[in-house]
């Protein structure tokens, strides 16, 4: 059955027509290498500079502080590894949280094998970092704090400004993975005390394969890829000109109508959450009830398996995702859901529904209708549910 309703905007977004239209010329007639000295190359260089400036202006940054990458994962790796190596003479301690994206967690685990020490902060039942625990975890060997802006699974938005202030007072660099937050939250990197920030275009209706790392002037960080002089000698390789143009256009569109975007998604999200909780029993909302991304609705539905739920939704034409890792062949539930204190049996019944610019109220109604039917059908096969209901 063809997909009727897309409810996985946190995974990726469709490329908007305006974005694609802005990119196409740089695949065809404006294909020059930005490092070439002739006019075709100079035109590409000028376009990159203009795109960098557009993104920087939106974030309150200097254009020279924006470095293009292949996406959020690369930006995370660069920020953490390169700062660790550049500052190892000062210390070898890094602080992060237990609910980070694997691009951060696996990078920290890699560094642990190379002599660095990592503190993984706990979070509360809503996925919030404890600022007091953060303060107590900082030592004279701490060189970096990396805490995500908003969680990709449960939508919780962290107190970024306060975390940045703590880091700044202690003389520690602060990096945030803002892949989910960009385009959904107003961001001023200076106001929020951010030293480094990871971004990705395909989460904001831009192309895949392009992202950026904001690096505040003065941050001591090693080059990421050696080779040519691209990205001010910090990331070699011929630039993805079309991708950069698409990224800048997607950023422009996202922040031109940010308030309208937030208002629309928040209204639809709240309707979805309320309808699901009112029409299905034994449902838990994951993440902070208020400090969450406007389009994120994450649930744990008891007495069913997340994988079975996703497959049935797919047959009903609904694209969604689960916090459970079972679809990747693992029996372990999401590390995020475990970190917020959920038992295995409940965490396995997770469902993440994320809304976007093309979501309608009709879509929400259809999803709720089908979800009620599917949950009822799956629970009829559950002996645990029969026992609870006294059947």
C-alpha cells in the first residue's frame, strides 16, 4: 500500500520545491569547481560565500565560523575528536549525556579507548539533564561538554543557555548537536553561549549529504580532513556547491516563517497526543510535556511490540518510527528510553510520530483512527493484556 501519511519528519524531510529549484543550476550550467581561478569557478566560490553568510546571519554567527560538512554525524565527530586532540595538553575529560545521538556516544567511546575519560550524565524521567550534576562533574581536566539541543527520540529540549553559561564560567568548550533543533527553535549561538553546533540540511527540507559545524572564533580545534585548502584548511575536499546552496535556501525558508511553523506543529502535536491518550489506554507520553520540539510525539504503548506496531502502521500507509532498536536486529530497547527509567517491557512498545510542514489535521485524525484499530488488534493477541483487563 502506498504511504498516505508521513509521520517521520525527525528521520528526514522531503526536499522543498524552492530548495530543489535553487540547487539544479549548480548541477548543470554553474558546475565550476570553487577552487578554480576562471569565472565559472569564481562564480561557485561566490555562491558558497553567500550561502555561508545567509546561514551565519540566521544563527547570529560570523560567516567565518560556519564550516560545511557532509551532515550532522560528521559535524559531531569533528567537534568532539578534534577538540579532544587539540586540547589534550590541558586535560582528557569530556562530559556528555546518556541520551545523545550515537554520533556523539560512539565518538566518546572511541576516545575512551585512546586515553580520554568520559562522564555520561543521567537524565530525569523527562530526559532533562541535571545542571547540578553537570557542575559537580566538571574537573580541572575537563575540556569539553557535549549536550544535544533537543532529543531526536523523545523531543525534550535541554536548557542550552544555562549549560553554555556553566561551561563558559569554567573555561570549558560547549558543543551541542542541534540537528533536531535547527528549523524548529530560534537559535542565536552567542546568546545561548554555544562554542560549537552541529547541523544537517535534510532535517529542514534540504538535501541529504550536507550539514555544517559552527565553530566559534577562538576555539582550539584540529583540522578534520587533510588535503586542500577548502573550509579555511580545516576540512579538505571539493565543496558540495549544490548541497550548500540547498542548505542555505532551506534555512532561509525555515526561519522566514518560524513562528507560524512552531504554532501549527504545536497545535497538531497536542491534538495528536491528546487523542492518542484519550482513545488508547495504557499509553505513556515520553519526553518533557512542555519543553519539547513542536512536531514530536513519542509514546510507549503497553502490551505490544514496537516492531509489530510499525509494520501494521506501514500496511495502513503510515510511515512512523520506534525508539526500539529491534528493527536493526537487536533485542535491546532504545538507550534513550532506558535512560529515562522505563523498564524493558514498556520501552519495547515505543512509537515516535513526528510532524512537519506538510502534515494536516486530516492526517492526524487518520493516524489516530488506524492506531486505535492496530493497538486493539495486537493487544487481542497479548496474554499480558488479557490478564490486566481480567479477560
